[in-house]
């Protein structure tokens, strides 16, 4: 009988070790931790949304500390300029030419903290970096180090002082996850300084950048049956045809679901994706790419409307068996 388990002799248990490291810090949010790992294994960028103080930044920090990679944190503010992110060209009198001084984006893991507190102009400065892994300045392209991941946090759009992320920016994030308030038992641990930021300094790297690239390569070899592709495309088609949505899922979104399903299967030690992988990931992969029709009326918050519509669509699409 052929084994259904992936052989990861070159990087034994690295993904599991990262997951355990994150769970030791982020208590009571195992699903969020799993989604964060799916994102990085699928070579995608991660958007974490939640009210202030629930651990969004702690999760991003713990992820960076678990990987032996370069790390930069940017606290986004309303007066931040694109050059504060990308870098700037400065004239050198000695060389008699302009020299490019790289900005914080030239790192393996960039924490874009409260990304929606800065203007759309500065938000858009990340588009090329997130999509192509490079920065173009004064007609010259500068490659970013690999692996390159953006972990962004944002407050709910209903909060004061936020700028909604443009659709083109949201489409660059593989996943959007929500972090809510912890349960009472988990919050008690945080108050006793047994979890959360109090233990963040204790996190040690359990994998290198080279390990991560190897894992990402193995993820691409996870098999996806044609029936699952048809299932995903039916969901995508219904978002585009829905009268309640002004903007459906883009082809980039379809590819994101495919890659995320491969990563989920890899984390479970499988060589193949399943319908459950696709259905479980559809909301975190697709919902932030949708734009609700202005005529749609609901008592839900704006940020929750697209998720509700998407879940209704999922109930109408037959799951392959």
C-alpha cells in the first residue's frame, strides 16, 4: 500500500515545530495559528484583522521569531510616506550619482502594523513588493530577499482613523483572518503573564529561511484532483454572478485558494488536497476580495457582510465526493 504521508526528511517536523511554537504564545486561537502557517507555506501574505489589544501584533512577532529570518516592523501612521517603506535615492557627492538606500521592506518578514491607519498612497507602495518581490525606484528594479512575507494587521474599518485598503491591495493578501477576544480561561493565563507578550522573548527560531523555502517547494507537489478545481471555479463563478456582490473573486483569488488548499494538506501530512480543505479555506481566502453591492441591505457590520454572502454561496455549491 502506498503511504499517504509526505516525506519531509530534509526538514523533519519543521512545520509542526513552528505551529507548536506559535500555539505556546497565542492561546485559544489554534485556528488562527493554522491559517497563518497555511499562508506562509503557500508563499502568501497574511492580513490579520481585529480590535486593538487581542494579540494581532503578538502573533506576527511570534511568527517572525519562530523563523531564523530577517525581520522589520513598520508602525503605519497617517503621515507615513512611500519612501518610509521602500527607501529613497540620495545623491552622493563622492560618487557623483544617486545611490539607493533600501527601506524596511528589504527584509524576509515585514510586519505592517495597523496598515489601514496610513493613506492609500502609502498602502499602495507595497503592491509591487508583494506581487513581484521587487521594488522599482528611478527606473531600476531592486530584488527583495527570499523568502519575503508581509504580515499585516488592521483594525476593523468601522474604527475611527482608518483608511479602507484598496481592492488591489486586499487582493495581494492570500488570507485574511480575524482575531476576537480570548475565552476567559485563556485570558486568565494572559493576565498571569503565562502567555502572550510576556513570553514572546522566550521564542527561539525552530526553522531557517532555507527550511521555509524547502517547505514551500514541497507544498507545490501536493496533488489537487480536477474535481476540486471544478468545485473551486463554481464558487468563484457564483461570486461573479451574484446580484449582492459588485465585485467577485479574481483569477488571483482562485489561484490563492488552490495554493492554500495544498498548504493545508501539507500541514496535515497528506499528499493530496480534499474538498474539506477547499471549503474550509474559501472564506478566509475569498471574503476580503469581494465588494458588496451598495444596494445590499444588512444589519451586519460592513466587514462581515461579504463573509455572510460567501457562506450562503458555499451552501449552494455541491461538494465533490
